[in-house]
C-alpha cells in the first residue's frame, strides 16, 4: 500500500519520468540539434536580408509589409520595418542607436515576422514529454516527425516537429495552436534558409513570408549611415529589465477551460503599461478583459545606464475555468 502511494505521488510530481522512453527522447534531441546545425551558419558574412509578407484575414483585404536587415560584421546593423502607416528605421553602430520614424508600439504582424525569421528554432525542456518518432512521406520526401506534449501546469498541448530526413531541416512545427511551415530552402553561408514561411493559427493561414538573404558585396560606411532627422540614443552598457510589482490576473471562473491571452505594451519610466495590444489570444472574447487588466499592471521600470527607461514587454493573462 505504501509503495502504491509512493508511485502515485511520483506520477503526480514527475509525470515525464513515466511518459517517455529515454532512448526516444535522446533521438528526438539529436534530430532537433541536427535541425539547428542545418539552418545555422557557422560564419556569417556581411549580409542583407529581406522579408516581404502578406497578412491574410478572411474578414479584410490582404495587407502587405516588409522587414529588411543589413549587417556589417563587427560594425553594426540597419533594420527597416514597413507595414501600413508604420515605418521605422533603426541603425545600431558605434555604441549608439539612430532611430527614425514611428514612435508607437510595432504592429503584431511585424513582431511575428521577427519571431519566425530567418527560421523559428526551438529546444526541448522539462515541460516537453516525447511520445514517439514516426516516419512519413509528404510531397515526395521522407520526414522524421517527433510527437510530443508540452505540459504547462494543468494544461497540456499536443505538438509535432517534422524534419526532412535527407538534410535534417525543420519542415513543419506544430506548437499549441500554431503551425509554421518552412519551404523553398536556399543555401547561404553553410546553412539552409527557408525562402517561404507559412504561418497558421487554429488551422487558418495568417501570414505568408518570402525571404531572401544575400552577401553584401559593398559594405561602405554609408550603408550604416544614420537616417535624416534620426534621434541618436546611447545604447545601454548596463541594463536591468522591468520588474513586476502588481500583476493582477483574471478572476477564476466556473467552467472547465483554461486559456492564455498575450498582451504587448510599453512599460514607461513610471512603471505603468501603455499602448497595450493583444499579440496572441486563444479566446478573442476575453481580449477586452485581458487588455483592461494588463493596463493595471505596475512595474519597477527598466533601467538603462542607471536611469529609468521605456521598454517593450509581453504580458500573459491566465484565464482559469472560463
């Protein structure tokens, strides 16, 4: 009886110990490491990367945007963002940042583009329980797919990562309600980079990204010149992130669903949240409540070189039994 109680306790505390085979997990980690190596250059040259994207919404016209990055190794980089009426140029060089354009929080699609490009790579951790690795043929190529769950408290997500058996690259990533599909691979600096990325949420395509990456032949000084009328900021040599003081969560409901809403906002020098927008939501009908609560959060502000600094942050609102 005591042994049975001990086993039950261990299962409750450490479910992953009894839910996966050690050899299967080891192979899954090796497959993921191979995928990282296949899509990560060992030695990047000076380069220019251009991402053009379409935001697809059945209820509104398609919206187009772009992101470009020029990198001069050892010197700095230039980032340019365009989406609707949002335009921003950031030039990082010589310990300073030159900013020209928008002063508001960037639109959610641009944040997604930065997250998904040049390729979205993940790692396994203690929350991931590997179940099996299966072979599958798709589009005339063989795939090796890892089936696993991610356990977050009382919530569990069924996920899948599929790699091309021939070159090891990540072909598709099903993570919670997201699906990321990488195709049209091209070689660059010893790595294979996706020329097309399709991003879906809840089974609906949300975004298509086309990507190019080329070596920068002419890295003259004017490539990283500050834009006209740019604001020149000193980059942080010491930085401390904003620290939460009051972060109220939604009241627990009486139903049986648990959902997260991720809100992005700017934390001001006074520690208050401004310009809050929904970045990701599992229940759109809860968005208004999530935004209202997020605006009540209070932080000790971020510190840059010993002075309070405005910073962007992601805030997760957990809705229990809703």
